[in-house]
C-alpha cells in the first residue's frame, strides 16, 4: 500500500515549521549542487492572459527526493481582494513515485529564499557586521529578518518599505522574536548605516543607490527572479564582488541581468556561485573594504530541500492531514 500523503496549509507551516532547521539544509543544498549529482530541469514560465505561471522541479541526492512546484501570479487580484500569488509544491519519492507531501508553497518559498540570504550573509559579510537592513516588509522581508538576524549577533535591525505602515506592523510583530531592536526608517538611512543589506521586494525600479552603500557592505539580493525585476541601481554592481546561486540563470534574470544586457557588466561578472564559496572552490570576501553581493534567484533544488525539511518536520510532529490517494 502506498504511503499516505501529508497535506499542509500555509498556516500550519507558519505555526509549526522551524525556519532555523531549514537554513543549514539550504547551505548543504547549495554546496552539494556544485558536485553535479542533482537534477535541475529548466524552469518553465508560461505567459497567460491574466498573468504568469511558473513550474520549478528538482531532485537532490542529499535528500533523495524530487519536487515539483507550480506558482501563479495575478497582479489584478489586488482589486479582487485575493492574494497575487497562489502556489503549491509536491514532494515525491523518486524510487517509487509516491506523493509524500502537498504544501502551500508561497511561505515555503519565502523560507528557502530567506535561508539562502542568511547563508550568503554568513559566508560573505564581515565578521564584525553589526547592523542589518532589510528592504521590503512583505512576507519575504519578514522571513529574511527572522533568518538573517539569527545568523550573526547584530546590534540593530533597520527596516524599510514604501508602505511605511506595513513596515511598522512587521517591526511590531517581530519585536519580541527578533534578537536585536528593529527600527523603521527610509531606504537611504537603512542602506547607509547597514553592514548587511538584504533586498526582499518585487520591484521593477531600482531602490538601492550606489552612493548609499559603504565599502565593506554585504548585500543579499533576493527579489529579482525575473529579468524585469531590479532592486539595485546598475552603477552599484561594478563596485561589488558578485556571487550567484547559479551563474547561468542569474545572467538571464538575476539582479545583474539588466546591467549585463546594457553592457555595464560583462558576462564574466560573477566571481562564482555561493556553493563554490561554501566548498572553498572560490574565494569569497577578499578584504574588509570589499562590497560583496549575492544574487539569489532561487533554484528547484532549493525547493526540494525545503520541502524535504518540511516533510521530515511534519512526520516528527504529526502535522497536517493524511490523505490516501491509492
């Protein structure tokens, strides 16, 4: 008899799944991916009349699991009173084909993205970095505050969003959980004071200006996963030592893709991948005054890793509904 499928809602993930267990799993995933034993089929993006649909898949040897995520974005849903993104992820046993998990994956994706941002900051930021700035206070910004603030002993956390009231609400929500005080400010002040900047927006207009970023800063840029999206002004990028989750993908649709297209950067602009830094194959930060930037567009193998972690946590804690499909 086939194993039952665990079904988890976003609320159950938020209440019961430990983000801190996902961070080391994503670190291992990024490193193992560089060994060439995982499978990462091309991302499928479909333009539909009302928006876009995207499908990401991946197999990782470390988890010995296969996942498939389908997400749909509809910007017009704001007027309908609906979320702009709907997404689910399935996790499979690659030997038997059994469907192990169905999970609402908007939040799961935020978890794996925030975990990657935290891993990058841990490997690339200066050891003495004391001020964290998070640009964007949506669901991704929330998880980035949670993940990054526990990677280093930050003295303070600065938060910016174009909707200041939303940033204020997030600061209040996380006040007791965060290990450092959170202060809402404007983008310029946040960037000028920060040792680590994490961008977590859906912006198609650059926010972070070059003149705001001090020497020695690290940036984890997590919002630009399509060519049209951009969070940093292109003139900042030549000042930075750039790293990708996967170089080929980032050249096409990452934070630096528009700068490459415009000839501001060459196609050799990335020093390497974060996984190569973790493995010691590529040197990361080379000095205290260097600006480092991690361009994280997200990979299907990261989805597989977060789904596997959620599945293991659900099994251990008895979470979710059990459904027998066969």
